């Protein structure tokens, strides 16, 4: 019934499609259509010599009769699995899109660093723009396919179901099977149950909830396989992208998948990975002896990112205040969820249920959480200096909506300076109330600084 291991070149398959010999069965084609990014990456894979998955074709015998009544039996091929791949190859062959430049299109393409480091001959090329050598490579690439010869439709359906059957994997379980450095990072810290090689960090084992939220009937949610690893993947993504410096991003499936791909070369001894481990150790220290409930996902994001801001510039004097501050924040958060009013509702509680993983929700929540916790923790700068610490810079950056208080235009994080309203040399304190975000070029000096302060004094 089946012929497995046959191969066909892309050129021959495209010509079969051109002749209307490839047909679609809607029973098997109910999934989402590939994005243009997915299509471009498929062609990129072909030109890099990466193998593609099997294509499944059900051979259909078609009888045609000419005007003289002569009967001819021909074959058509019903695509059971592989339609999106075939369509992508065909659209590129017909010149309907050009390929990514791994470096210039980094925002959309999100290729790993090792790919961006090497020249790409097909960057921004339509099919007709390829060199003759690359055209030949594309056309002559062989695709493996399975030919299913049966007149019994149910046999074809049965085979398809068997191929697709088994325990379906969720998005995180699929990522866990991927090779590469970021997979190793997530497994190392979040752990994997019953795997002696990945016991996980004690922070994730002891303080992160392992089940999903309560369902609509108030019953405890079912354990979500891979939940801790999905959380760690999102947290690591925000951490490595320096989200608190203005680089917030949606934690949607495709973005996380792309981040895994971009960071296949991540090494566990890199300084940023070591620092992440230290932040989790700091979290354990802060939660030692705490009798409150385990942490929700949103709390994990904001606590670890808060610690990242405190880690370098402040003494550990704030640690003794952490559990009390967390309890106070949780109390007001719970009140806000119940009564649906106040700043804790608008700036935090509301954003944990609606688009909770969007860049805007993450940014607004973290800004609010950082401000409130900073007020209660009362951290002390390590050195008596006239410079504001990282966390204070972040608070002022968002408090004034990322706008320069001199020219009123947006400031990029790398162009941010904090101006002392009352000059430090005249006794002005390095405190939040005395700081204003400004561009480096706008930072007032001398007489201009005095005039600026008078403006704020009214």
C-alpha cells in the first residue's frame, strides 16, 4: 500500500504542481497557514542543505475520456501531509517573496549569532536573483516522500491518524526536545521531573507553583506539564534582552521559539548565566523562612528582574525588609482583585489576567511593582556617590514616561542621564524626588542647571 523512502527533486515536484496533478484534501488541511517568516526560513533551510520532513501523498487514479471516447488512466497526488512546505517552495519558485538577510532583518528573522556572523549569498534574493549555482541547488534538492497506493479512503485516513497519534506535546515539551544552549539553560534552572541530569534550581523547585490557576469552579487546576520551564524560558528571555532597559517584548509562542533558535550557542559558563544563577540564589536567601504561598508566574518575573536592578548598586540591607514588603504588596493586590478598584487594580491586578504576557502589560506591571517595592525596601547605595543606581534610573525613566524633562522628547535607555534638581554640589540628595531624566546632550550644567531648578520650583 505504501512506498517509503522515495525521493523527488524540488523542480519535478513544482512541475507536477504546475500541471495541477497535486491536489488538496480538506480533511487533512485544517491547520493554520504558514507565515511569510516560516516560508522564508524553509527556503533558507533548503539552501543551507538542511533536510526537510517527509511528504505524504495519496495516489488517486483518475479516468479521463477524450472526444472520441478513448479512456486514459492518469494519476493525481492528494497531499495528506506537507501542503505548507510544498506551497512555500512553489511560491518562492514563482517569485512571490524574497529571502531574509540574517543580519539586516534580525528583528523579524531572529537567526542565531553563528548564522549572522557568516555572509549569506541569498540575502534579500527572489528566486530569479539567485546565482545559477544556487538555482540549481534549489531545483535539484531531493525531498523524501511516502507514496500511498490504495483505493480505500479509510486506509489513507487510518494511516494519517496513526502518524499523528500519540500523546500530543505542548509548546514547551517540543522546545525541551530541541538541541542548543538555551534549551540547556532552561532545563538546568527549571529542571525536568524524573530526570537526574536536570534536577533544577531550588528556587524553581521550592517557590514556583507547579499547577495552573484554579478553574472556573474554584477547583485546583490540573498540573501543566512544562509550566516551570515555560516560565523560566520567558523569564530568561526578558533577562537576556535587558527588558527593564526598555526592551520589553511579548512572551508569545513564536517569540519564545525564535529566542531558543537565536541562542543555540549559549554557554552555561557565560557571565550572564552565572549572574542569573546568583539572582536565583539571592531569591532563596530572601525567601528563607517565608511562610506565605508559593509564587505566581507574574511575581517570579518581577521579583527576579527587581533583584537584577538591586544586585550591583545596593547593599543587602534591604533583604530584611523583603518578606514584609512582599506580604504588603500581596495584600493590596488581593484587595484589588476582589474589589476591582484603585492603583493596584489598574496598574497590576488587571494586567495579570488580560494580555498578561504582552510587552505593554509586563512593562506597566514591572514599573508599578518596582516603585512600590522600592518604597518599602528602602535600599541603600553601596557607595556614597552623586550617581543614581540602576534601579533608581529605571524608576525615574518610567515615572516620567521615558521623556527628557528638558526637550520633552523620548529618551533611549543608552542616552539616559539623571539630573539632580537641587545640585549635588550644593547639598542636593541622590534621591528619587530630586532626580529628573534627561538626554546626555540636554543635561543642564552651571547656570542652566540653576535656571532649570527654578522652573521646577515654580
